């Protein structure tokens, strides 16, 4: 038999061992930012609760917790 390798820490199931890249993960554990599974969205972005994708804050905000 083959040897199983762990997925990236931010992936829930994967098709490429050790990767946190969105296309190689079956799902992201926390959030997805520009095609990469991440523990949290970077500064200047917020996590869209319906899709778990990181989206940009309003231009007037440095940080935010949601749209607007």
C-alpha cells in the first residue's frame, strides 16, 4: 500500500499532501484568501461568513469585521 501524507494545516481534506492551496484542498479549515487557505484574513480584509472567502474592507477602513 501507499503511504498517507498529511494535508496542509489549513486544509480539510486535500488532493496534494502538505499544501494549503485552495484548488488542492477539498475545503479550507478557516478562510480562503486569493486561492490559499489561511487561519485568518489579512489586515484590510474580512471573512465573508457565507463563503469563508476573504474580501477587501471598504477603502476608508484600515481594518473591518464585515462589509461596509
